[in-house]
C-alpha cells in the first residue's frame, strides 16, 4: 500500500480529463481540417464551378 492517502475526487477528475482529451484527439483526426486545407478545398470547388460554367450550353 501507499503511504499517502489518495484524494478520490482528484483521481476521478484526472481520469475524466484523460478520457476527454483522448476523445478530442479522435474527433480532431476524424473531422478536423487545418485552415490551409479548408481554403484549398474552397479554391478547388470554386475552380471546378467556374470550369463547368464555361462549358455550359446556352439555353436561348
């Protein structure tokens, strides 16, 4: 056994903190994108729309 008493509230909160950071890391890997990647995706989408608009047939 240990010589010092264990504060159960601190142990419970530490365990919850670890679980929260683990879940946050999983979500960041699953859903998160960097700002650079977001702007790159937005630029690619804009370029693709412009390209399609240029090849649209007129409906006169």
